[in-house]
């Protein structure tokens, strides 16, 4: 995953990105929410809406189709369309999303993959879950677990300091090269 992230970063940087959406690089939040725990009950939708309406910085939320359907079914979609500073965008392709992530001031997400990509690009992450599969990013100070709690999210966003050095938790970005060398060594050219 780190190899792919490094490989596509230069391509992603050429995407229209935040500027095309009226956002200033480094000053906005990138939001992703799609998990069933965050969308499948009226209570979960209430908590999500509380979080989204409490953000104190401009934010872009490329909305997953499943999340949009749940918000519409719960009669919450129109409410979020009118939140000042919140851009409810259509889903973004990989390069466009990566550009938005690389230029964000922070990421607010319930996605495991997005947490890891935020780490790869050195972007502070606030995770809208109580646990994560990427424990080392939390222990290392790169990711904060808040659950879907608006007050905890605001608190985490108020202190986005991160360690200056990022350990290579997930390799050095050259796994594909090492695999190719191992294959050639085992089976020849």
C-alpha cells in the first residue's frame, strides 16, 4: 500500500484538487464516513450530523453512495447541504481523492485505509471510531481516536501536533522492488 501511495503521489498532485473547489490547501478537512456503524441507525446518523455540523474549519466530504442513501432515507441530506463551510461532494476517484488528502490540513474518517494513507502523506488523522487496526499510528501520535463524538472530534482537531519523524511502520515504500528481486533470485530472469 505504501508503494502505491508513493507511486501515485506525483500524479495525484497534478489533479485540480482543493483549489478547484474553492478550498485553500492546508486549511481544510477531508472527511470520509461510510461504515455501517456510522450510518445504519437513526442514532448513528444523528451523531454523524452532529460531528459534521460542528466542524470549525472548511471541509470537503466526498460522500460514499451508501452514506448518501442512508442520509437521504433518514431525511438528513438536505440539512447537510446547507452547513456553511461543508462541501458535500460526489465520490472522488483515487487520484483526485489522494490530491485532496495530500493537501488537507487534517483527515476526519472512519476508514481504515484512509487512516493509513493519511499517515503515509504526513497528514494528521482523526478517526471516528473507538478502535483501529492501525494501533501504531495512534500510539505514535499521528492518529487520534474520537468515536463519533462531536466534542472529542473538535478537541482532537484543536491539537493537530504530530511528531516530526514518521517511523517506517509499513516498510520503506520499496516492497515491489524487493519482491521482484526475490522472484528473480528464485526463478531467474
